C-alpha cells in the first residue's frame, strides 16, 4: 500500500493556506511566516482556524520571563514550608517530637500526619499518606512539615525534630517483593493490582507455530524533571474559604482530593492553577496542598511550599520500572500467531497511578499487530522505593521497547527486513484489538511507510558504520474505561469575539492555543478572536485535566459542542434578520452567512450584539464530553477501554563507538498520527519534546538506589538527562488522518511522542554493532560491555 | 542561604589584606559557578565573601617573556574567544568548551576551575600536558610553582592561608606544540568527566620527545602517565606504539568505582582516549 502522505501532496495545501491568509480573515498573524508551512495538512474548506500554525499567546511572556509561576508569587506575611522526610526506606514510626523545632527562630507552625483529618489519598487506592503517621515506606515519605518566616529558618528547624524509628527490612526488586518471604509493605501481599488479557488459545497456537521466540526486557525508574518543581500557596480568605494556588495539572481532581483530606465542602475550596512549568504526568496528584492549608490555618498566615530538586526526585512520583517476559510464536513467513506477555511493574511504595499504568501497559504490550492468540498477565508490586505514578506514556514506552526489540530479534532470525515484518503484522482499519475492540482511523502502516520513505530506509546505505532502527506503536487517547469528562463554556461576546472557560491546565504543551482554535473554528472566527480562560475551580467548569493525551480530544470536543450551542443562538438570532431558516446558516469569516450565498451575511459581532441587547438571549453555550468506553471483563480483559487510538513510527540512525560504547543518535525520523493536527507547530513541538524524553530513557536516565533504598543521584549533576548537545536531528512528519469522533478529526499527541524512541534507538544499536540491549538505559558502559562480550563470543562461533 | 558580609576589592593587595584579616572565615568568589552552589547548601554561612571578579589584572591574557600568561579571572568563554590562545595553545580551548554550559562558561573562571582542585576538573590536563606554572599572591608577596605541584590532593591545593591564585603561565617552549584533549562524560553537554586525557608531543627528527600525557578524574589529582611517556620518548610514532602506550597509561591510573561508572570502564576510556589524543597531538605536531 502506498503511503497516504507524501511531501509532494503537501504542497497543494500550502497554496490554499497562503490564500487563506490573504483572504478576508487572517487566522494567523501575517508576520510569523517561518518556512515551516509545507507540513501543514490540507485545511478543510470550512476550517480557517484549525490546521493553522497559530502563535501561542503565552510564548512571548515565556521568552521574556514574564510568566508568573507559583514561586514568583508572594502574599503579605507569607510563611515558607519545609518537610522533614524519612530517615529509612521502611520503618515504624515510634514517636515524633517537634517541641525543640517549634522553639527555633522564625518557626510559626508545625504539622504532623495525625493532625490531618483524612491523611491518605490516591487516585485508585487511598494508600498514600500526605505525612506518614505510623510507618514510612520509602525515603521520600514526609513526616513533619514546618512553616517559618524564611525557607532557611524552616530548613534549620527540621534538624531539631526528633523522630524515633524502628527500621524494617527493605525490598527494592519487584521480583523479590513478589516472594512470600519478602517483607510486606502494606497488608498481607505486595502484589496490589493484576491485569489479564486473553484472546484465542495461546498455548495451542504456540504449539503449532513454526518458531518460538523468547525475550526478557527491563526498564528503569526515571523522573519527570519538570523545570518548575511542585509548588503551592495556601491562604484562608476572611470568609473562611480556602484558596490554593497550585502547580497541579488537574485542578478538578485536586480540589476533590483537598476537600476529602481536609474534610471540607468543595464549595469552600478554590483551586487556582498557574501556568505549569512542565508536568509530564508528575503533577497529577496533590502533594503539598492540604499540608499548606493546615499550616496556614494554624498560623493564620498564607503559606508557600516549593519542592527542592531533591524533593522532586525522592518524593514526587516517577516512571515504573517494568520486567517483561515475551514469548512469541510465528510462522516461517514472519506472521505472528501467538504472544504471551508477563509484566511485573515496580509499583514503588504507594499505588498512585500504578493500577492505571499497569492496565494501559498490559493492553498495549502486544504491539500494534494483528495477533489472534494472546495472553497477558501483569502485576503491580509494592517496593520500598520512590512512588511510581503517572508519566508520559503510562507504561507504553516500557512495553514498546520490549515488543519492538523482540520484533527485530524475530526479523533477524527469520531473515526478514524489520520494516517488512512490521507491515506484515500491523493493524489495519477495522483490526480487532487485544481487548476485542474494533479499531478505527488506524494508520500504523501509513506511519511506517511515511517514516521509511522520509528516512530513506530502502535506499542503499551511504555509511556502513551507522546503524538504523525502526519502531512503531499504538497509543490510546483518554482514560482506560474510567469516565474522564470535560465540560466547557463558550461565550460569544457582543463584538463577535469569544471567551472560552475550561477547567484544564496549561502545562506547557500549548493546549489553550489548540482549544481556542477549536472554538474559533466552530464559530467561524479567527484564533486570535478567542480568549481561553482556564484552571480556576471557582470559575471554570469541571475537567479531568492535562493527562492521558486527552485535552485536544476530550476537552476539545466539549468546547466544540459548547461553541456549537452558542452558535445556534447566533443562527436563531440571525435567521429572521436575513429572512432565512436557521438551518440555512453557517458561521465563516467572522460572519453569519447563508450557505452558498456568502454575499447574504451579517457580521458575527452584529448578530451577537443583537442577541444580547435586542433579543435578550446572549450567545453562550455549555457542554460536556466523555469518551465512549465499555468496561473490560476482569477475567479476559475484553471490552472497549478507549474512545480512540493514535499510531506512530520512529526511525533512528546511530553511530556506536566500539572502543567506548558511546552511542551517538544522529537522526530520528518521526511519523506521527494525531488525527487532524489542530496546530501543526505544536504537534511538532510535542514530537521533539517527546523524543528528547525518549532519548533520555534510552541512553542516560536512571534513578539509582543503594542497598538501603537511598537514592544515589537525586540531583541534576548525577541524574543524566540529554542536553541539546545530545539530541539528534529530529524530522517530524504528521500522518494524514481524520477521526470522526474527535473535534474536527483531531485525536491527541502528547504522550505517544516519547513511546517508540527508546525502542528504535535500541534497534539501531543492534543494527550497528550486533548487540541487543535488553535493559534500559543503554549507557555507554553497558553497550561497551555488550560489545566486549560479543567479541569474546565470536571466536567461538568461528571455531564451531 | 544565610546572611553573610560581602566585599569586592579592586586590587590583589586589597584582596590579600582582607583574606589575611579575616582568616579561614573569608571565602573567595570569582565566577561563582561552584561556590554559589556550595553557599546555598552549606550549613554554615561564611564570615565574609570576597568577590575578586573586579580585580582587573586577573582578566588579562598576554604574551610575556616567560610565555603565555592567563589571568586567573579569565572566563572559559574568554579562553574560547582568545586569538592568542587559539594560536599558541588551542587545546585549552577544546578543554574550555567541555566545561558546563554556555552560562557556566560565561561566568566560570580558569582560576576558579583550578582551585577547586576536584579530580575531574577539565582545565587541568591540557595545562599539565603543557607544563603550565602558576603564580600565587599572598601576604609574603608572589611565588610561582608548577601546576603539577599546585595540585596537592582532592580539593586541596598548595595555597596557604590568605593566598590567591593570580595567573597561569604556559612556558614559551610549550607554545605551538602538538597537543590534544578528550573528555569522556556520561553525555555530551554539561558532563562531569569520567576520564579526561590530554597529550602534548614534540617531534625531533621524526622521533617522539618530551611527550606529556595527563590523565584527569582517574586519580586524586590530575596525573602524568610517566611510564607511558617513557615508552614513547625517542621512538618513531606508530599506531601500535600509541596503543601500547595507552595500555601502559591505563596501568598508571587509579580510577574510582562508583555509580557513575566502574573503574574498569574508566580504564577502557583511558585506553581509547590516550590513543586518540596521542594520534591527534602527533597530527598537530606534524602540521
């Protein structure tokens, strides 16, 4: 099948785009032309805002340093908080004495877990204390919080707190933690969540397969490392209401958790999110907020808390290490007939988002391939390590590394080209997923073709020392089965501009720009005509927040529907003014006009003004959206867990230094599906950012622990993230697609961008030097060791 | 951070007087890329911080009778931008480029890098390979010594109380020599060295002479690989000889084993790195 998208085809829309800008409605400012336009997919005739490279309204303040983050904010008499964390990775707390600390200069209040009305929280199980009460389960557990006049005074007071512990045995390896003999971290068993997915008869199919391949793959614990650490300020209004400013990415659920832990009615709590300086999944849960609220209550003063970088490493959530065993049966032609997967997920000290990560990981672990016989068994296990939780990809980068490494091992053994074996097995429109869901808007093959063509996969190699590796993936949009609604309000102002109210949070990805474009599109106005107001629980409607790559799809749909309701009021207003029926009207070019008779039109401002001031029926609409899902059968995993999925392929080109093991990733060609790219520039930004996280996962990043469960590298000196000098050239290609269930055909792109990167780099290393790295990260030392082992093994082969 | 007194003298004499007056409670601040981080995290405030960044003679780069003189306050960026250094000791620029990030190089100084005296300091190996000397000012006036003698141990230099490093001199005989530097870290940008290697080579009638190999981050201070140098001196260069010398150099290092890398990997890096810097230094000596 020929690729649906080529550069050639993309030239045509450029012309129409340029024309669109010359027309009556410049949807983007004219002076931003930057030579990037050729990638813009065809703009639907009725969509002057969607598909445009609209400039983010917040980019200028970001670059000028004018954006206000929590740590820039201050209130009169504000106190500062520091948290004393555990001395042991696993211990009973025998006693806590804060009396000496309270006498320290500048100290105004202290707080222990016993003083918190409901001390535990968590999205699946409420097993995590805000401050540990009788037991600590990892070194990041907070035990006492201190509020003082200055940060230094709060820090100095921590040294005066006396906590007596009875140390307990630690368990750091998830496979060890599964054993009966392992120390128990909560309750009777360390296994706290399991998922099973069954389809066909895997044992029978494995027996009948021509070849069986096995492989074990392991991934490491990594941190999100947002530039802005977790931060919050709590203050009590004179009315007795609580106001919390927070770097949370999900304020609707944040407020619910704050209300629950403080045992307060929700209407008395206002959560305002500022612009968040990076989330990546790490800011999906409350951390400091209820603690600050209680310290503010005790002291009668506003209280600020900002995590240090070390807090961020040892106390905030991280990515789950996975241990993955794959058994795959294939025919001699390379058709996969059966796949068995066992996943053990290192769940850290508390559940957090492990249950969800496990479910998503299990569903995705089979890969974007048509396999009739499947068995996946996955378990999440407590260990006395840093809590693992939500992180960009929710288990997908882990399983993609495994299934795509495994795929290349199979291809190599059967002598099939890695691209061909993927095309032979890949999903197509209407494929049935491992959970029995019929898949739509499936473009995994198109992404393979696009990436391969852009990379030059079939061309003769110019440089024999270079290796190349391919990896494809699938990824769902929205929560796994669970409701994840968004609501929105759209107001068309009396001059025809519009204001959108949304409860989602801008966490750096540009979502507010995209959401504004969706509203503009529906209302037939320019993106610059829309202002998006977000993230205040008192003024904006409920939203599940910036998680699960859902904002464009779910919040976008809600905004589109809300805008449509407002538009209907405009149509109703304009119909008698134009002497036609409302159904004959359309909104385009800042006008309400009669379909096919654009000369018969009123300006949207005049109509909105008329609606408000003459008819007394202002043009506003509210709506909500929740993706349609069907619960999964607990025994077989069969169901429809997600509304839709996206697909992507990345191809890496690497050079490996055989004397030092250093891997130089030269180039990554990425072909991503996101449905309609509402704003191609932001899609490209997501892909580039996702790839940088993927490079870190592949080659550098790993949180290391000593035998007592203490982190060895909780700082940016020794936790190695890729810098700009470590990044490859990234070429982004957006695969043409349209999903009818998304707003203007859009799906999402945030998380999937980081999913296939590590996998394609590992396959490129394999191609370059013939060593298979089965545990991430592929540090230079690890790669060199594998090369040295390869060299030791090779002479033997020649001898036999 | 805790409150502290701050003073910014304009001359070396003033700085020395302040240091002498305040004793060990006085701390020097130049670029601050190292010290400000310490200051933020240390449990005790210094009595006084003496900011020496305004002492103008510290920022000079000039050719003198002794050789190329570089003030201790010259920043890494200034090293990278200096035409004099580019002409006479370009390997110093290669080393400067590996230090921190652009911002670190804009603020951080050569003197600051040397006085930290951490085993992994990136400025050291090239300067040792070029037999650099240092000048020190103190209450008794100025004194000079070789950089090799200046490095006493991890975070310990030959500086006595109330003394400060004023400049670094690369002797005339060493200028324009074939010299090369490699740093191996855990990534390309802003890396701590696992291994630093520098070599400088003199050619006499197509034979190697006065070869200097300096290894960083693999011993308590920057060291010379004397046995490897002896192996090379007086011989005609060849790839095999360099491989043999690199093997020898690895036997002279005592790298640590930690979570960043094993000792045996650091030795692998010395073997790879020494061979490469020797080959490149030779190429430059021949050019």
